[in-house]
């Protein structure tokens, strides 16, 4: 419940801060500049995370193939 109240208050502050001068803090242009500046950094971070996830996925697939081959070999051994 407290988290919900805090979240609503923070969203309300964000809206108030971005409103034009006279009705709010007029931080809209600063917010846009911040978003423009952090977009390339955010894109690089997301790209890096995607690369790590891709490597982990490839590793997991190789491991699954090894386990499947070992299970088939054990099954064939038990049939004999």
C-alpha cells in the first residue's frame, strides 16, 4: 500500500515538474535533453545485455545436446 502511494506521488511530481512555466517547474526541456543524452548509453547497455543473453542461450543449447546424447547412450546401453 505504501509503495502504491509513493509511486502515485512520484508520478504526480514528474507531471508537475514537466508542466510549462507558471503551472509547474518547467523542467520539460531539461527532461527531453536528459532523455536524448541517456538514449545512446541505454541502447549500448541493452545491446550488451542482449549479447550476454545470446551467449548464454548458445551455451545452454550445447549443454542440452550433450545431456540428450548422454541420455540416449545410457538408454541404448540399458537395452543391451
